[in-house]
C-alpha cells in the first residue's frame, strides 16, 4: 500500500499554477445595485500566477483524520481605464491611469471519517471549514498631484461537507480525488463554494514522494459586510505540483 493510506502524518508542499476569473459587484452606500466588474476581461487583470500550497493530513485514529490546506494569492497590475467604471458611490472615468489588484487567502480544515473495506482503498465523508479572506482594489490618478484609492474586503468562516476516494494500486502509486461543497448563508457570505482535487503521487523513497494534482476552487457569493455590499464570483483551476513527506 502507498504510505498515504497508512502513515500517521502526510505533508505536501508545492506550486499551484491556476487560471483565475474574478468578477465583483460593489453596491452604493444608499442601497443602489451597481453593475458587475469583470477584472479578468474588462480590466485585463492577468489571469494566472504561481501560488504556494501547503497540505497536511494527521491520522489520530483507525478511522479518523484531520486534513488541512492553505494557499494565498495576491495580484497587482497597472492599466489604462478603457470605459467608465462604477465602483460603489464613485465613477472612475475612462482614460484614467489606474492600478488594480486582488487578494485571496483560503485555509481549509477538514475532519474526516473513513469507511474503507479494502486495504488498498480508502473512502469517507466529513465536515470541514474554509476560512476565506478576499478583497480587491482600484486606484486611479485624479490629477497630477493626487490619486483615489478604493478597496473592499471580507473574511469569515464557511462550513462545508466533503467526501474523498483514495486507491493504491501498488506501494509506489496513489490515486485520489476529493470534493468539498457548500451552499449556505453565514457571516459575510451567502452563496456556493466548491473545492475539488484529483491527482496521483509516486513514492520515491520510504518517506518522500512527488505528486501532481488538478485543483478547482470556485466561490460565488453575495457579500453582506457593512464596508462591502455586493457580490464576488471567483474561480481557480489548474495543476498543482508537489513534494510529499510521510512518517
């Protein structure tokens, strides 16, 4: 069996190469609903960046485990506004020199219960929590001496249910997939979350291996924070290359 199915501790660290789409809506302070701003298409914010990812699994019983994941991404870019942008109560005029950016951080904690019926197979269900921190900003030159800066952000926990399936065809190879899902209204957020991963790991030595995963993360939610009333739609998808250690 591959050590991922038997080891007490597994750690994976690597680089995620996702493509990202980001769409925001920032409503005015008087309750007026503005149109959505597509950062990827409308503002030409680059849609790919390298992201460091860290994952860990701790088996604290024959059937129980605690799984964690963390990654964060920050993008910054200068551009020229091609058409008027309505951002909250302000309008950034076409032709302005501007700079934009987005921030996203996710920490996943998942308590899992396995129902394995075969030494080479493990599957189960569990409950988890995603702590999200997300935000975006636009800064524009007002005149030669001053500039305006407009930013929004939100953070909070989102609980989820999840399931996974692992298969070890030999002591060197592991194949696995997992899915976290949520549709809930809680705290700053009200919407849907999907966190999906599928991949393989090859054991190079007794305690070290190399893996390749395809990861998808998608969030579509209304924001109900006092400093940001609106909506966010963001999605990451791409391959994640990692080194693993087990003991």
